[in-house]
C-alpha cells in the first residue's frame, strides 16, 4: 500500500470501489500553465465518459490554478487537488496513484497530448484479456511548438509477451515508446507492485515501473491512437545534471536486484532468461548515460567531471573504454574544426 501525504479532497482512495470508473487519467503539474492549457484541451476531448481526470498541482503559482479552474467549469470529469507545498516528483505521482478511482491508470505530463480516443481504445484493449499488464498507443515526439519530429517505437499493433518487449527495449532494439509514461496499466496491480519506485531525482522511475509490470504478463499496442511527447531542453529529463542520471542508474540496478528479482514475474523466467534480463538492463543503463554524455551534456562537462563519470556509475572497464573512445572522437572533431579541416558548427 502506498501512503499518500496529500492534503486535499481525500487522503486515500484505496477503499473506494475501483469499478466506479473505468480509467483515471492523471495530469500532475508544476508551473507550466503555457503547456497545461494544451494538455487539458486534449484530455477533455477524450471520448471516454467513464473517466476521472485528476489534475494534481504540486504547489504552482496562481496562474496554474486559473487554468485548472477554467477547464473544471467546462468538464465534470475533472477533479482538482493541490499540494500546499511542493514535494518530490515520485511522491507526487504516487499520491495521484493512491487517489485514483479508475480500474485503469495512466499519467500524462503537463506538456504532452493524446489523440481523442486514446483512453477509450487502450482501456477496451485491456478489457479483452486480464493478462494484459500494460498498453501503449503510437508515440510521436514533438518539439516545443508541437511540430512532429519523429515517431518512436517499433511494435505493430497486437499483444506480445512482456519479457519479449522488455528485452527488446533493454537491448535498444525496439522501444515500446519514447516515454514509458504513455502506458496504461491496471490500478490495483500497480499499487500492489509499489507504484513508482523512488529512484534518485525521479529518473528511471517510469522505466522501473514498466519493467516490474511488464514481466507479470503481456504488453499490448494499438497504433491507431497517438501519444504526443514534447521534448525540449527545459523538460525534466533533459534539464537535470549528468550525475543525477548516473546516480538514478545505480539506484535502478539496486532496485532491480533488491525488489524486482523477488517478484513473481522474474521468478517465473528460466535461469537463462533471468541472466539475459540482468545483462540487458546493465546495457541499457550504461548506454543511457553514455548517450546523454555525448549529446545533452557534451558541452557542459569539465575535465574532472569526465573522470568522475565511471566512479559515479560503477562501470566496468569495457564501458569506460567506450566512453574514452567517444571522448577521443570528440577531441579529434574539435581539433579539425579549429584547424578548418572538418565540419564547421553552424553559426
């Protein structure tokens, strides 16, 4: 059971009948009223009537409250709550899970959008088979102004064993989605699994939640509906310091060893599959940090930061060699650029 520290309309909704509503769609928000309006437009356009739209304000300025109140007057499905003081992101998400009254649960960041029938289609998909643990729609990556940059994921519409989807994701062959927050899950099962794990700075908590749930059953995809994921420099995943990502990767390894390996889904796997899953998780987490180092953090790190990276991540020597090779390629490119013998940076 997750104990909510929320102060609001209800401290806990666990004793309320989950069958009262079909889906709880949560929109946690903090000081992004400019995007929240667009998000709520897409949420209130959902054609699922048995829907609870829980807008949870984590201590924003007055502008956010005005936007929420405006939409609450227009749509009876909206339930609004506010934290009197800002709490960490995972505590906030778990407060919302604790309050959810729907049979199914999904969380939508306050700058993302859904196609009109996203909730209805995915909930109908999950209704077809109780063994479906997680469902996704098609994922589009959009920029700050909403222009589509690319389509993420590589799964066709259908239902697949969770372990197959997890391994393809961890080996970086096919992603279920650019952001795993686009998933719909069963509320009761998610609570029983402990909700979103409290990993450092919130990074990888959605990854861990998906991993735990997907191993318990099947993962379904419906590519006729879309989840638009907004990516820009100030978004949470890109704005945090590199050592937050490194520490959360170590936290996820610990969480996997201490908790995930004790769950029924993991224990039901053959020893060969268990070994592969551990290796694949290590691969994904190492690549996650390396990719960030050579893209987002490339121009932000000093010499001593690069030295600290392997220690912070607890990497093996083979991964350190990969990092050093990347640093060497960056150095060569920089020298060529200065000498005018290589590609020039755009001005």
